[in-house]
C-alpha cells in the first residue's frame, strides 16, 4: 500500500472531481482498464514506460511531486529486472507494476470515500445551521415583532423630537429677524 499521510493525501492527492471517478473501473476494467493495458505490453521495459506514463497522468499537480517521485522510485527499482529480458523477470516486473497500480487505485478509492463523507458532513452541518437559524427566527418572530415595534417607535419619537427642536429653533430665529420669510422657515403649526 502507499505510505502517504491521510491528511496530506486528502489535500494533495485528490480533488473534488476524484470523488466522482469510478477508480475501480478505470484501473480494473477488463477491456480498457489501466492494469489491462499494462499487462498487454510486450516487454518489461514497455511495462515500466506504461506505468511511468500512468503515474505522470495521475499526478500532474505541483503538490503531487513527492508522491510522483516516490511511485516512480518504486517503478525504477524494477529496472534491472526489465533489462534482464527473461520471461521470469518480465513477469515479475508486470506483477510488481500491477501491485503499484492497485496501491494507487486503493488509495484513490479510500480518498474518494473520505471526500464523499466530508462533503456529506459539511452538507449536514449546513442543514443544521439553516434549521437552527430558522428555529431561532421562528422563535424570535413572536417576541421580535413587539421588540421591533418598540424599537421603531423609539426611533420615530427621537426623530420627531429632533425635527420639533429644529422647527422651534427656526421659529425663534424668524421672530428675531425683520427680513422676508425664508421658505424653510415657513412652518405650519400643524406639522409640529
């Protein structure tokens, strides 16, 4: 199995689309699976090239560099067996390559399941928050309407008091001046 820290794996080894990929089919499909394609290679050197290509395809992000390097290191260890050219060693390369690909597949499946659980958990938390906020707003509606009304009344009273104070001040200024009435100073006593 791949020796990769699970936290690092979930951050660096996969993305959200990976949770929707059928990794088992991608690797194990009898006709088009990656493992099937690797087993069809004619030589051990071709197997190694195929596995390197698959690793390059699966680990393209900058954060994948150390995983890619570790996996390619495992593949490169098989180089001398590939160079030997014997059927026995060629089969050993194929077997080890398949093991590496299955490790990658299993790790991707585990991470996909973890991502799905994480998404479900986040979704449930959001639903709970929404439910809690709806409950709180429902509870506050009964109490809140009277509180809201009280606040509105206080604001109206303060506003009206300020306007009345200004109107009184303007009226006082009007009495002190002998000049023509200014339009803003013509305040009807009905408005006060």
